[in-house]
C-alpha cells in the first residue's frame, strides 16, 4: 500500500470496522468481539507502521478534495503520531476491557459501532493536517460519543447526554466560527511547523487574530474542560466505565488539549503567540482549572466523579505547559498528553471493575477493598501515585519538566502552583489508598474470593496500563518512549534543530 | 393610453385588488375561492386590454394566455370545491 | 459539454416521460403504484443522462422566441433536477402504500412533470402553468389518504398556491405589457427599469415567497407538511417549495439587473434571518415530530433567502443558495421518510414520548442522525458546504456578521435535532410492539441522507456547474 | 387587523395601477403572429398561438384539467347524489337540447381553426350538455369513474402522441414541431381529442361536486 494512503487507512479501518460491527446482529457476541479486536489490532499495526516509517525520515500526507480551496488533509507529524499512538494502544486495551464489562448488556452492536467511530474520529483529529480537517473530525467525535454517553437510555443518561451535547456542540460551533473567520481572513488554516501565521508574509490585523485565537481556544477549550467550560465532564460520568475510561480520559478530553497545542504551535506559532501575548491569559485559565478541578475533586464521595474532576484539573497541565512559552515546559505539557492518558485510564478501569464486581461506587464504602481485589487496587495505587507526581511514575516526569521549564523562564508562580496542586492530588487520592489497604473491610464481606478477583478482562487492562505508567518514566530517555518523541517535536518547534 | 384603456386598466386592477383582499381576508373557504376567481378575472382583463393594439388589430398571444388562464382557474376551482367538501365531510365523521 | 444526444429529444423527454406515466396510471389503475415508482426511477435515469446535454436548449413546436416556448438546461437547472429526481425515486419506493391511494399515483407523476417543466422552463407564462401543475398536484396529494386535518391543510395550501400564482401571473402580464415578450432571455435584453421593472418584480416575489413558504408567509407550510403522508411531506418540503424559490432565483438573476438585486438584498437578508429564527424556535417547541420537521423546513428556507440576499455582491452566494436547496432536499426527505417509520413504530408522534423503535430500524435511525447533522450544517455534510460557502462569500463582501449568524442558527438547528437524538436513545417500555420495520423504506431514507452527506464533498463540481455560464 | 391588510392591498393595487399607467405599452406580438400563420395550418391566430406557437402551454393546461379531475374524484366523498332536476319539462328539454348542443359543439370545434372557437369552447358546451343529461337522471357515458378519467386523458394523449410522433418522424426533430403540410389536420386531431378530454374532465369535476354535500 503506497505510504501516501497510510494516514487515511488508519482513519478508515476503524470507520469500516465500526460499520461492520453495526451490521452484526446482537446475539453474535463472539464474532463481534473478534471483529472489534481485529479492527483494534489492525489500527495499531498501521500506526506502528507509520511510526516506523516516520522515524526513518518518511512523512506522509493524504489530500482529499473537500471544499473549494480547502482540502481535507491527513498528515503524519511527530505531534499527531504521539496522540495516534496513544489512542491506538489504549483503544486495543479498552476494547478488551469493554468486552468483559458489557458481557450482558443491551444495544451492544450500537455501543461497539459508535466506539469504533469515536476512535476513528480521534485518529482523524490526531492526523488532521489543517484546521478544517481538525474541525470535521472534532465534530464527528462529538456526534459519535453522544450515543456512548447516553448508552443506558435511562433518564439520568439522557439528561447527561443533553448537557454533554449542549457543551460540546457549543464548543464545536465556536471552533466552526473560528475556522470560518480564519479561512475568510487568511485563506488557509494549514498546520505548519513553526506556525502558519507567524511565518506568513501578509497576515490579518492583530485585533482580528486575537479574536480568532480566543474563539478557537473557546471551541477546543470545551473538550479540554477548561474552567468554566468543564461542566459536562462530571455529568458525563454516568456513562458506562469503558466510555469514561477511553473517552473522558483519552479521546474527547485529549482532542481538546491536542487542539490547544495545534492552535498555539502549528497555527499561530510560538513567536506570533508571544508578540500578541496570547499565552498569559491561557496560562491563567489553565492554572485556575488546575486548582478548581482539584478543589472540587476533594468534595466528591462518588469515585468516578472525583476522578472526573481530577481529569479536569490534570488536562490543564497540558494547556499550562504549552502556554508558558518555554521549550522544557512545553515538553512537559505535551508529554502529559500521553502520561495523563495512561494514568487516568487505569483509574477509570479500576473504578469500572470495582463497580462491576462489587457494586461499590462510593469512596466511603471502599474499606479494605485491597484485600478483596489486590490486582485492581494495586494498579489503582500505582496510577494514584502517578497522579500525585511521585517518582518513578509518568506523572512525576511531567511535573518535573513543567516546573523546571517554568523555573528557567522565571515564572516561579508555576512552581508554587505545581506544589499546591500536587498537595491537592495527594489530599484526594491518599485517603482512598489508606482506606483501601489499611482500613479493614466492613464485617461479613467476602474476604478473598476463591478464583480470580474479577474477570481477567476487567483487572488485566488496568494492570497493563499501570505498568506502562511506570515504564514510561523509567525508560523516559529512550528514543521510542513518549518523552523521546515529544523531545524531537518540541526542539523542532522551538527551532533548535531542523526536523529529521 | 386612451381614456377607455385607462378605465379598463383601472377596472382590471380593482378586480385584482378586491379578489386578493377577499382571498386573503375572508374566513369562509367558499368566499376565498370566489375571491381567487375575481382576482383571476382581474389579471385576464388586464391581458385583454393589453391585447387591444393601437391600430385596432388585436394581439392573439394575450388572448391565448387568457384562455389558458381561465381553464387553469376552472380546474383549480373544481379542485377547491372538492377539497371544501372533503373538509366538511371529513370533519363530520 | 459534449452533447451526446440532441438536447431537443432529452429536454422534451424530461416532461413527456412523467406525463406518459400519468396516462399509464389512468389506463392501468391497479398497477398505478408500480407505474409511478418505475416512472420516478426512469426520471432519475433520464436526469443523469441529461448531464451530457447541459447547456443545450430546445424551442418547442419549432418556434423560437418571442412566439415559441423554449426549454433550457444550464448547470443550475441540472443541479435542481439532480437533487429532485432521487427524492421522487426513493420516496416512491418507500411509499408504495401511499401511492396505492386513489389518484395518488397519477398526481405523483403529474407532480414530477410539473417540477421538471419548471426547472427547464425559460418562458415566464409557461412557468406560471408549471407552477399551477405543481401546486394543484401537491395540494391534492396533501389530502390523499389522510384525515380531516390534512384536508384543511390542503385547502389552505391550495388557496396560498392560487393567490401566489395569480400574483405571479399579474407580474407576467405587466412584463408582457411593457416588453411584448415572455421568454426570460428576451425580457432580460429589453432592459426594464423603474416602476416597469419594480412592480412586476415585487408582485412576483411576493407570490413566489408565499408559495415558497418563506417567513412571514410560512403559516400554511407546517400544517400541510405536518399532516400529509410521509413521502408526500418529503416531496413537498424537499422539492415543491424549491420550485417557487427556483423561479424566484431565475427572476432575480436572469430577468432583473444586478443593481435591482443589490437594492432588494436587505429585504431578502431580513426575511432569511426572520425565517431562521421563527422556524428554529418553533421547531424547538414543537410537540409533534412532523411539525418539528416542517418548522425546520421554514428555518432552512431562511438560509436560501439569506443566500439570495448576497447573490448580488458575491456570485458565490448563488452556489450557496443551490447547496442549501440540495442539502435540505436530500436530508429533509430522508428525515421525513425515517420519521414516518419511527412514528408508526412508536404508535404516536409526540417527540417527548418517542422511544427507540428497535434494531430493525437501524437504517431509519442512521438516516435520522445523518440528516440531522446535514440540517444542522455539521461537517462534512452538504449543509456545512452551503454554510461555509455563504460565510466565506459574505465575509469577502465585508458582511462579517453572517458567519456568527450561521453558526448560531446551526446551534439552534442542532438543539431541536438533539430532541430527536435523545428520543432515539430512550429505551422503549417493555411492552412496546416490535413491529418489523419495512426494510426497503429504511434503506431509502438512509440513501437520501447519505446523498446529503456525499454532497459535502462535491463543493468544487457544484460551483463549476452553477457558475458555468453567465 | 383585517382593515390594515385591506388598506395594504388597496395601496398595492394603486401602486400597480400607477406603474401600469406610467409604462408605455409594447406593440406586442400580433403582427409577428399573423405574418407566420401560414406555417401553422390554421387561419385563426388565437388557435395558431394555442395549438402551434405555444402548444406546450396548452399541453400543460390539459394536464392541469386532467389532474384536477382525478384529484377531485379521489377526494370527493363516495356516495353519488340523486338527480336534482326531474319531472316531464326537464326530461323533454334535455331530450330536445342535447342533439343541438352536440352539433353546436362540433361546429365550434370545426370553426376554431378559422374563427373564434376551438377545443375549450366546444368542450365547455359539450360538458354543459353532458351535465344536463346527468342532472336529469340519464347518466351519459362515460359512466364509471375510471373510464371518465381515461377519457379525460385523451387530450394529453393526443398531444404526446402527435408531439413525439412528429419529432421521431422528422429524425430527431423537435417535440410538437408540426410539418407545415399536415399541420392543419394534426391540429384538428389534437383539438378533437382535447374537446372530449376536457368535456370528460369537467364532467368528472361536476360529478365530484354533486356527490352528497
């Protein structure tokens, strides 16, 4: 297959597998699961192939005619591969988890069909070569995630769905408006290394550009759950666990954060962003979100809602890193894209496993759970430590880079913010760990089930992702680790070294 | 325009306006239908006035248009009556 | 365009074929539905074949202007034919029960003939007769096989049609009186201005806006489209209202000089915005499913009026007008057919109580989702293409308020489409009858909706067709 | 409110009248129509316009009558009404008038090509006669609704048949382009079919109207 079609192939495989899954009748569980896995493995293979080729210096773009003067472009650059790789790996793991989680639910073809569409949209968002393509897949992501959020079909899910749609379609509308204005003003919205607008000879007036920046950031900010646009995320926790895991820890939230990175670096570019001093307000909003998310997380007794608010806070690390206008901080921000994904998905997997096997949803009922579900709670603990940012976890790497970048660029308030937020993280994760391992379970609960603590499909995935959390930190320096990739990208972005 | 043409044009326009008023404002469907017919007659009289050439030779094209218009209006009126009767009989049972 | 077949034969055939089918339905009443469906598909094939004769024209009965009547097929006309024909074909296949009603098949074929006659018509009076053929067929079809409410709606629709046609006819009479010509090209070359141009244009525009259901003349549309049978509602909202707006476009682009359109632009923009708001809010509050969809038509027609409002300053706006017409036609007809099925499966059509009709309705639900996206202008559908083109052209012409207005209107549409999405996710009560949804109908609806999606990718060819020649 | 709208319409009419008075009348197509009449095969210019120059308009007009007749029949309530006119005077009158009416209709049809007359006038007269019979209880043919509708389609059938036949005969000629030599007889053929068609159509419209109110 000629390489130029590789990016399109990645997006298409998941799309086609989604359509095929839709057509398989409900009762054919095994065939559907097989199809699902086949799709996931095929996508992972293609992404692997792409990563390999790009590391050997190739670069691939698929251009498709779409609107007059504005084609659809899917291209592979370091940033897209980072997000693509993350999604492909985690999709495979989550598919396994979802098969175990939904053993006996209704509407499964619909669930897995939209699940595949959603990943296809995420791949599209990752590989988008211009703002228009990004918008198309960004909206497709909204549409394909809505049925997943409202999967249970009961009143609570429908209400959550309505709120979810209101926020995400509102965000989509802002992004659409920004895209329309940019294409009207500048005629193109291609993502260019070093920033399309900073390198453009003639560009629209500063006022117009600032407006477009604000509108675009508001558009992606909804999915990136920046305060005050984060309201939908805790509400959407009513969705089944695999949805919360993949979507709200990886796909949807990251699409927003990824959008911020694209807009700041590849659309406006570092230099223009600084001259128009667009970044300070962004860093203030990011900081506010980090604090607000952590504070709200403290007060939640429902495990998934606490994790949800933690996501709101954690995602803004990416926005913060990017908005500090310093290479090392930017590196921390970008790398958190991957790290937060791995850690948060572990936590959601565990939350789902706990709810599915023991029915416990409240943190106050989780006493002594460690003895009953050692593997799951072990993975939970590793991920929780990662979120707090203690070595040797991926979380530590992120915070290390962001804070050292902030120090070097003299923005010491960021260092303080890092410490405070780590404190908050500890404040809402450590009690859970203490309760799970050191408190004794309420009398009469089944201590140690004879066989496995839950179906292997439920506790396997979190253990794998927890391991990844640790591995990402230990092998941070190696070329193929997320950090390696991010380093190549950031150095290129800041112009220290030519692209490979 | 000769005074006679002026008069005919005025009558044509008046019929058109009255017909339009009746069609739009009257509540009873039969009256609306009659209004439409009067409005049509207004347009057709204007066409006939136009057909009167200055040298007395009439222009056949407007005449043909009027015949076509009249037949279309008759057909529409027939359909309108059938629909009025259907609304009455449908609302009865 | 290489004209493989002579335009004379092809253009005439586009009108003769449906009329022959109409006679067929009279001669073989029991086979009427089959004849009507076959004719609809043959019409689609003929329209596809007619692509080769774009740019061709034919003077019927051998007499050229000013005495004779011409049929002309330019890119614009072909696009209107190209989105109407699939609607008729797929709706006919999805509505065999409705076509079996007494007289329905005949009216369906005369409706197609009237629509083709209008899109090909190049003579002002001939367009009047074409509009009458369409109005009477549509009004009668609205009442066919439906209850008292549909009969009342059909009667009001007939009166609106009659009033609109006679307003238009008075305009034609005034134009003939001032120019002595009826052919559009000829009248345009006469260079009418002042009151001789303004009055007929105003009368014709009022009449055509009334027949086109553009707000504030939209009062008749929701009852008519809401009460008719699903495939009739599909044909009415997708094609019939567009015929009046097509004639309006012809008048303002071909007959009136560009300065006249520039002067009238603020009116069309105001009407457009009014329609978008009125239709959108009403759709948001509508209780019944078909009323919601009908009010959505009122809103979507507003986009077309808005596009016409910019046609003077930015030629690309005509492409937007056509794209809105095409995307709405395909998406709305798919939506009506799918909604008809879903309402029947639910046993009622009150939106707040609608529930998921079950897996047998997969294609219908997919059609609902895709057409909802197309109407809301979500990328990559045809609706998005239309909005994008209009926003870019308006911005080029300095009207920066259009982009936010279109995006806000899109949100409003998405809001009332979300009501349907919520319904489709609502699990049915246990005792819901699992009626086996007709397989064909669901796929017809999905085919129409997918065409609206595909349109999103045909921006460049569409622009080339519409702006082919002056 | 209605007064307001009424005043609005009055203003519209005044504006229209003012515009019409202000615009000079164009000479119209009278001279041209007469100069070309030789090729149409008829000498009455109005019939020439109706059946040759703008024959396509007339075709669509016949379609309107046909579809109105079909629709009215389909929508009217089912039960046919008893005869309204009965008694010896009515029956005698019907008996006496009908042959005259049919003859007169034939004459109007025939004279149409030379003087004012033609299909529409003949059909209206014929329909009047048929309705007279219908009302006095002697339902004239075509009796069943299906046959009436089929007969109502005769006019359209004739137009299509001649129009396509002429185009095919002239080797991709133009629809309805009657060759000058046989134009007159073609037009007469079409007019005769149209007379029967429109008469049946009007009869169908009448029958739809008389079904019980």
